[in-house]
C-alpha cells in the first residue's frame, strides 16, 4: 500500500475522542488517531471498541484505533511520530 493520501472528503474531524472510537465500534469509521491523549480520555470507549472486535493501540505516545488488526497495522506503519509535548510534562524532561 502507498502512504495515506486523504482528500478532505475522506477525513472527518470529530472533537470527542470517545465519539470517534464509538464510530469505529459501529463501523461508521475505519480508524482514528490523535496525539496527546491520556488513558482517561479513551478508557470507556476503548472497552466498547475492543468488545466490538476493534483494536486500540499506543504508537509512541499517540493513540490509534481501528476496526481491524490489519487496519491498525497499516495506520501504525503510515504514521510518522512528531515531536510534541504532553500538556502535563516537565519541560526539562524528554520523553
């Protein structure tokens, strides 16, 4: 597969990470990725998506979720880690 090349009609911006994960569980979306989430941001939705047969993984500090293991693997391969700081991190500590 080639790198992910999405046009605007293929990308949906959802403000709520919980809603985004539940859309995957219902097969209304295929995948979700967001940097900087904490475990408490997705804990409940992670249970829902896993019970629906989906996958929730951590990719170098970023959460990626997908409806299938194949999609999750593909998303992880396509993502390029970016340098960002957690909102609660000590500026003197590198992660």
